[in-house]
């Protein structure tokens, strides 16, 4: 993947196309030991007819993913405040609606 500005595209004779209708999903094997499967995005190249899957773990839009800090690395009070804010903010609502994938921290252990 390469970031290009409009002039770079023009200089190279490239055009931007929509991926609409060219992306599908399929399950890919993650572990031969357990047989675990995970969904991956697959691009269908209309010129070659080839299906090109992404690697497991790269089938998401990082611009739409929520970032979560490693709360174990923060003092208890700061981690607690982050959790309180996270549970009342828009990210938690999006997580519950299935718009954010992965895990969402909902608690911190008491100080020891």
C-alpha cells in the first residue's frame, strides 16, 4: 500500500477506483493445532479474476478502530478514571453495537 497525492497518480497514469463489489469475506485458518478460523477481507481483482485475501488481523479499518491503552502500566486512579470515562462515552456504545471489534476494558482491579 502506498499513499499518493493526486499529482502522483496523474504522473503515473493511475486512476482511483471504488472497491465496491470487489471485497468479500471468508474464514481463514488461524491455527492448524486448534482448527480456529477467523474472517478476513478478500479483494477480487476484476482484471486477473484472482481473489487476494488479507492476512488475519489486517481486515479492519484502523481509522474506525478504538485505541485502548495498556491500563496495567498506569497508576490505579488514572486507570479507574479512564474506565469510567470509557464506559460512558461513544466508544463503549459503538462496541456494544458491534461497530468496534476486540475487547473493551470494563474494570480495573483494586490497588494491592
